[in-house]
């Protein structure tokens, strides 16, 4: 257990005097004290602002392990950036004191607000929604608060809720514990920590915690906001813990009889003692509260108002809102059944919809009885048979109560006939297996990045399931400046549906229109328009992605659903620089040094505008890695920079698949000694997060490892996802070339690149030496920079002029030194020259040099006729045995 004590002298001499400096902060006055230390109002001398500085008590003795843990967890919490979380500016140490600099807030705590007067329902829901949203943000970063209570929630003068003391939070999975009025130890598992009345059962038992513990504590706070009472508070801490573990809280309706039943359900679900029965994510709580909030905007009475008096003229529901809600659902399903009937769809769909409608009709009519049954089952006193003085019992069912259900049936048929019958049947979502999201057409000159940025964000969010193929940004960017019809583009991209639209930027306003179309007949699946502030561009991206996923009925698991609304950044400036970098990077095949410098500059500016922009850090890492491997292979600084950016992105968002692809680039290169297996695992990890990426990279790796069949599957998958991918096409051609499959090689070459000359390697391999010699002569004259000296050496060897062939070897190695990414291809050609000459030792030496530099294509060694002259030699037989063993190992390791 961590050892924390306070010495007597420290208790009397722990307050910092005004004017004391801690780093760049100058103390003004003390704001308060707690078990872990004191909080001071201070001036930030560097930025000229007021801050709150929390200083660990001078007499608090903390071992190194606990202190490191405190700093580590506080720094993790500092990464949180949310309007309802008190921001942590800095975690540091000065003069032997650890301290945390936080946002200074003016207002009162929720604890003080509750004690002043009863909260109105709208105010309660607004505060609760903000707290739940803050917890959702924290939990999405694997951080739990562990001490949610009214005293740790500030209500600012503008009514905004701010959750404080995240600096004492834990990185999940955490252990029970937090700062409280009576207990203030940092502990290891087995020690109880927390403010007792707000503890979860698992916290009281000192078990390992997760986000569901915060949800229980939030439920206690919400109960207290609604009732003015703590649900489990008792005479002593021990009795309170016993109540938390074993007793149900008093009925909330006892204190707030006018409380909406849905809110009562939300509170009870938060307070489930079994955490598996609670809300599993704070996001779910937030959604339910916001949904209830939208339906309660007109309610202004305090939540402790008296029950309404019912009369014989009330509907037989006992609650008009519930009656209307049930009948509205009945209307919706009647409408659905009527539309299906008019379209001649299957009877099971018609009958099923109407059966559901009947259930809702009956539930609305019989709601009084249903409510009483629920009351008996769950113990609520709201709907018992006892009536208060002055109240009258609910009326019995009367025939006139059938008027509304009957009217809904007629209305549903009329609406369905009018809206659906004259039109084409809506597209069946199950028929949509592929989607193209086109760059939105910019109506402003020079702002193409806006339309591409929105498209890229939507693509990234939806492109995470193997149930739907979404064309990547690289496939659709070519339509950025084309005035092509969206359906024509969809047919060109061979997709079942297409999302198109336009964007206009006027001062600080953004006007966006989008439309989701079915390719086969142009039917509109969804359309919408947005007119928002420029800063709301991310809200547009969220909405479009969610609507597309909903309209196509994508089956997403909870993690995928969370990623659907996950924002890479909320900074418009950072987003703009990022998209400009992406636009330039996609043209990397033909880039020179100025363009690479521009790409780096764009991504660096994106990270400077938003240091927490993990995706920009990952793309910067991938850019550095690409330069290190293929552009500036002789300068190790690029690989070092790539590693630094990988580490930064990993710290910000370890679930980012692009991090693994950047790491793959380095692992598969000489910088990490060609760690092929580790490189392959990185791509597979990326595909676990996003099954639609990394197939080209994996195909490239498999070709170099001699796994032709594996490579063919990955490259075909890459082309299924992006039929325009030049990289996948080149790799497919290379697979046939390096597999010595000449007939398939030339077919693929002419299919993908019909205007390019016949490859020199193909001419030599097929014995067309005269044509090969002419090709070499033409190349040496027209493009000396592209001259393949290794192929010229092969030509000499095939003609039997081994003296000239060997004379080319130093030239080959000068053109492709060890650090060159094509070095192993050059060494293989050298090995073939010596094999043709019959120099076994030299040939095997260069073959082994080829394999240790990342090129191990066993099928090529088996088939290549250039090696036939040395096949019976013991050295070559041993080499082939070694290669076969290695190839079989790769098959076992990568077999899926």
C-alpha cells in the first residue's frame, strides 16, 4: 500500500504566501484545501490569465511509485478537451512541490446549487446532460473520474456545468479511489477510496473499476439533484456502504411525484448494483437524457411539484403524453404497413408492420392497467389504487376513445398512398454493397479542400466495416475539378450508391447540401441541407456520416458506432492544413522535393494548430517514412522523424490504424533490418481497426516474402476497394514478374498499362534478345536516368559475353547502393549473371545477400531458368532448403 502521512510541522506551515512563485505561476490567495493538498488562485505570468493551482500538501509523503502514477494519470487527464471538463493546463513540479495548473472557474458548485432551492426539471436535465457528455469524453480516452459528486461539479455564472478534479482520475482499467472529505490516499487494489455516499458497489468493495463506476456515481448525483436527498446516505460511513451494497434507494417518486417516468427509469438504470445491468457507456446515458430533454423543453415547474389531479374527462391513459406517444408509434407502423401493401411487397412485411401497430394501439388504450401492473412489479407508488383527497379515479374505457386510433389508420393509408404510391419503390438497403463519397463541389474558387475535407471525413468514418465497400479518398479525388454527373462517376467507380453535394463558404457561414443516390436508377435515399457557422463543419460531418450509415442500415458494433462520430480534430484551421496535405500527398508518385516539403509543411501546420490532432501526426509519420525509404534513402534523419511522429500519434490515439501503416513502412525497410513478420503484424493490426485499409501494403510484403497466393488475394481486395489504385495494379504486375509467370505478366501489363512499352525483363526472359538490346539502346539515349544496368548485364550474360556482363557489376552497385530500396533486386540480377556463367559460389553469395536485404521470393528461385545451371550444386541445394523452410514458416505465421 502507498504510504502517505502528514508531519505535524507541515500542517502548520503548508499554506503558500501571496507572491510565491511556482514555475510561471504567482500565487494570489488560497481558494480551498482538501485531503490531497491546497488550491490557490494564481496568475499565469507567461499567458496573462488567472488559473487555479492545486499543490500537493507539503506534509504529504508519497513514495516515488505513487508520485509517478499521480503525474502520469494527471497528464493523461490533461489530454481531455471538452467544454464541460475543467481544463488541466500543466502538470509539473517546482521547489519540490508537485502541482497541477487548471482552468479557473467563477460560479458555485452543484452541491451549493442543490442546497439553495429545488432545481427546475429543465435545469436538471441540462446539467445532467453536460455531466454525462463530459464523462463520455473522458471514458472515450480510457479515463475514469472515480469521485463524481456535486462538490466536484462547478456551475458557472452562465449555467454551464464543469466537471472538476480530473487531475486525480485513473487511466482505465483503474483501481478504486479518489480524493474525498475523509479519505485521501492513493492506493493499490484492495484499498477503499472515494466519497462514501457517491461510491459505486465495486468501488466500496475495492475492486478494479471501469467507466460504469462513474455512471453509478452520476446516478447518485442525478438522484440528489431531483430529490434533494442522497439515496444511500446513512448514520455512518459503514452503514452507508452497507446500503450501497445491499439496499435499494427510496423511491424517487416519493420526493418528486411529478417526475417523468422515463427519467425515473434512467436513474434506476444508473443505480443498478450489478454493473452489467447498468448503462454500459456514458454516451448511452447522455443520449437518453438529451432525448428526454427535447421532450421536456416547455416544463418549467420545479421537479418537486405536486401530482396532477385527474378528472373523468382525461384520456384513459393516466398520462396524456404516454398515450400520444404510443398512438404516434402506432401511426408510424400503420403507415409502414400501408406503404408496403401499396407497393405489393411481401405479406410478411405488411402483416408484421400492422401487428406492431395493433400492439401500440392496444397499449395506448389499456395504459392505465399496464401502468398499474408495472407499479406492482417494480414497487412504484405512483399508480396505486389509493387516491389523494380531492382526486378522482381514472375513467373507464369508453367507445369514444377509439376515435384517435381509427383516425390514425385512415390517415396512414391516405398519407402512404399520396407519398409512396406514385413513386418508385425506395432502394433496399441490403442491395447497397458499395459506396462512393464524391468531393462536394465548391461554389467558391480556390477552396476545393472544403468539399474534399467533408468527403474525406465521411469516408473515414463509414469505411470501417467489411459489410460495405467505400471508395477511399484517393479514388474520388480525381473528380474534385471535374464537372461530371454523380451517377456517371458512380458507374465509373462501379458502386451501388453515391453521395454527392456542394459547399459554399461565405464569410463565416458554411452552406452545404448533400444527396445520397442509388446508382441503378438515380433514386434518392436521403438528402439534406445545412446552413451553419464555419466552426460547425464537424457537426455536418457527424450528421452526414450518421445519416448515411442509418440509411444503408449498416450493422455496426459499439466500437464502430463510437468511431462513426469520433472527430479527428475540432479545429477548422488544423483540418484545412491537413486536407491540403492529403491533396498533395495523393500525387506522391510524381512528386519532387518542393512538393514533399509542402506536404510536410501542411501536416506540421495542422499539428501546430491542434497538437492533439493524432491523425495529422500519423500522416506526417507516414510521409517521413515514405521519404526515408523511397526518396532520401541515404539520410537516416527521416526515419528518426517518422518514429517521433509515430510515438506522438500513438500517445494521442492508440486506436488509429494509420499509425500501424506508418510503422509498417519502417519495419519492412533497412532501417529496422527488414523485420518482415513484425511489419506484417502491423498491417494486420491496422485491418482489425479498419478492414478496408492496408491491402496494397500487405500484398507488397507478401510478394517480397514469396507468398504469391496471399499477395493475389490482398491485391484483388485492394482493387475491389479502389479500382483506380495505381499501386495495387503495379504490385499485381510485379507479382507475376517476380513469380516468373511470363504469360500472366504480359496480360496484366497490357491490361493496366496498354500504352507502356513491353517490359525489358519480359523480353529477356522470353529470349527476345534483339528486341531487348534495342530497348536498352533506346533507353540509354532517351532516359539515361532510367537505364537498368542490371538488365544490360543480363543481356550480355544471355549472349555468352560474361566478361562484359561482369564489368557491369560495379556499375550496378553504384546505381543501387546498399541503402537503395531497390538494392535487393539489383543483387538478384547479379546472382543471375554469375549463375548463367556457372560460377556457383558467387551466384549463391549474391542470392543470400538478396534474401538478407528483404527479398525472399522462394517461388522465383524455384522457377527462374537463369538459375538452372547451378541447381545441382550442393551450395544451391542448401540455399533452396533454407528458403523452403523460411517460406513454410511465413505461410504458418501469415495463414489466416
